[in-house]
């Protein structure tokens, strides 16, 4: 077992740890997630039925309406928000607003393709201030 | 980020805890996008918390209790119901009752309760070059393009700009991001650009092409205030355009060359009559002669002159709205007061139409999601005729109805006959 560390752009500060929820397609908070439970409801989504609460979400980019920020805020009130968000592409203003208001770290554009490198469910630690993403790699 | 001594004082709590927290949010946002510094905004158009979104009004009420007040003139965008005639319009009481609580909270925070998508028609006309922050895509593009004020597409952090009067210097606040990218050669005859819905079609056709870039129009005929509003609203519907230039009608560039700031267009496109026809066809799913049950005018919200036009139409023809049709003329409460004083509201209501305030069909209880929550039948509208591509685009998915786009006179005639012309 060895620690893997990848650098990304720290967009919103803070440290968090959680099981990785690796989604290979663009994610929309408005429509893809149930606002009461944080469970992914998008039909045919690779993690349909799984809750995003407390997970470190890793996905390519955010899509969809600016309502996504509101969904994150509502989830945070219910304590069903993700622990952190890591985007492969540059972050859009709406998801940045959502992360600020929910107080969750947000990172973008990591040096390595995390969609391939991080196995879903692995415990990942992220630091939105330093931009560091860390996990245990099975050897 | 560089802060002024005063901003530093605000961040450290010198102006109270609410402003300190609000400024911290704004700074985090600015730092995420590498802003060098903050700027003072002179005006904010605020996303009024709508009761059709779970938790939003509750969050507002909680926030207003902190005693935070706005630092700059702030208007509020649309609500989920007409605060006065919600009942007549079929809005469930819980949607209204929760929504009504927002008004006192907005007042307590020092906002003007305009509840409109067209605050510029109420006299909120920020000068060219001024920094503002606005929500509502049709207002954003109008402020940026027609008036030459500078705003990004505001989101939920707009609240904290209102509280602090600050916003990071990023995006469309910077000269280099206001440069044109796409040259749109408009090959239309002046008579093909007559009605506001012609401009709406043009915007819809071009928005699809340019996405979130900055189009430059080389010809717009003889646009009025409302045709430029219609153009922008549609550009921000099929695309996410926040700024266009159309010399000499828009504020910033005197010529097409100037709009490109010396650079070459990234792309050049021609818009012909067939592009416009294709836009109309794309949003029209009702056949001529088919029955319709809803007509919407006032997307974006009508001004006094537009309401006068509708009143004059009914006064001069003496016609009535078909009993099977609901006609909504959407506006804001302040304009409706003026229309009432002029006698326009009375004429429209006597003819069987509604002058609707604070909201519009898309934002209302007629949304499928809200209907399901409150046990209303779906869809609330079967077939809507409107003169706005923005309205048609959104009601199609959010209300689940068929749509057709026609000019204003044809919309009114359809309301009278109950059939598509």
C-alpha cells in the first residue's frame, strides 16, 4: 500500500475525506440527484440509486441549469451534500458558488486522469487550499 | 487577492458579521477565478427566492433574521405566483402562502420588491461602463449590450454582492472578454425585421450558433427597446449569450470593426429568411386551425407601452377572449398600477384577459414538478401561442405543452378565435 498524491487546482478551500464517487460522464445536480435524499436518480446513470452524501465526487464537468447551485444548497441544509468535488475540466461559476455556500472543497483540472486512476469507493482525502488529492493505492 | 483597507476592515468584521461573511464568499469566488481585485457594484438585480424550489424561501427568512441589509440599490426578479390574484390563476394556496413570506424578508433587507425580469423598464438603467451584478438572462444581456453596463451571469452569490456592494473583477467586467467573436451577417429585408417576434426568432437562430460567445450583428433594421429585449432574451435561450454588439444600436462599439477590438471574427455566419423560418418551425408544433388554450404575451415582462397596445387592440376591435383560452399579459406590479391608472388593465380584463404580475407561466405553479407536488393535473396547458421564443422553449419542457410562435396581433387573434391562425 502506498500513498498516491495528485495535484489539482484548488478552487474552494477546505479539507475533506470520503469514499470516491467516480462518475465518467458530465453531472447535473438539477435532475440527476433527488433533492431530499442525495440519491442519484438519473436513469441509466452508472451509480443510479447511490447517495452522493459524504462522498468525494470525481467527474468530468458539471452540466445543466444554474439551478444546480440551489440543489447543492438544499442538500447541505439536510446534511446530504458531497464531502468534496473534483472536476477534470475547469469549474463553471455555478458549481463554484454552490461549493462556497455549502462549505465544501472544490478542485479542478488535476495533473492526472483521476477517472481512470481512482477506483470508485476508495477513501480519498482532498485539500482545496493546497490542491492536493491523496489516496491509498493497492500494490 | 488585493483588498483595499476598507475591504479588509469589512472582512475582519468592522461592518458587522453579516458583511464579513458575505465578503468572504465573494473573495472565495473571486480567488477561484483568479480575480486581481474586487470592484464596487452600483446596482444588483436579485434572484428572488421562489417557493417552487424547496428550501429557498426558508433560507431567505432565516437570512433576513440576521438583520443583514443591502448596500446598493437592489431589485428583485420574478416569483412563483401573482401575489394578488394567485387564486384566480389557479395557484395552490401553499405555493402562494410560502411565497408571500418572501416579500417582508426582501423589504427587511432593503430591496425594492419589483419581482420582474425587466427592471430596466422600471427605471433601473445603470450607466455605460458601470459594474453591476444581475440574474435573469434576458436582463443580463440587455444591461451588457444595450446599456453597456457590465455584469456576469449572476447566481446565488448575488445576495452577498447586494450585502457588500462588491464583486470580483472577472468575466464580462473586463474589456478583453467584451470583444466580439462571431460576425453575424443579417441578410434580411427591413420588413422581415418588423415585429418583436422577428427579433426573437433572429436571437434564437443565432444563439444556437454562438453558444456562450459574443456575436456582432451587422444589421438589425430599426430596432426598438423591446425588439432589442426580445433579441437578447432569445440569444440567452438557445445559447447562453450574455453580451452582443449591434452597432450603432448598442452602447459600446460604434462600428462592427470596433466591436472586434482589432481582432478577426472567429466565425462568420449569414442569417437569411430561411434561418428565421427554420427557427419558427422548430418551436411551432401546433398546426394552423388547431385549438389552443393559452396565449402568453409579456416574455420578458411587458412595459406600459406594450400593455397599451394590447388594450387598444381590444378597445378598437371590441372582441373578447375565447372562453376556452386563458390570455396572460405578464408584467410587474408597478407597471400594472400605471396601466390601471391609464385604464388599460380594465379594458384587457373586460375582454377576458389577465394582466399578471410578479410571475409568468414558466415560473408558476403550472410547472410539471409543482403540479405533481400539489396534486394538479398535468399538463396545465395543452397548446400555447406566444410571441416569445424564450417562453415557447421553456414551457415545452417545464409545462409539457405544444407551442406556436406568432407576432403579437396574431397571438391576440388566436386568443379571440381559440384557434391557431
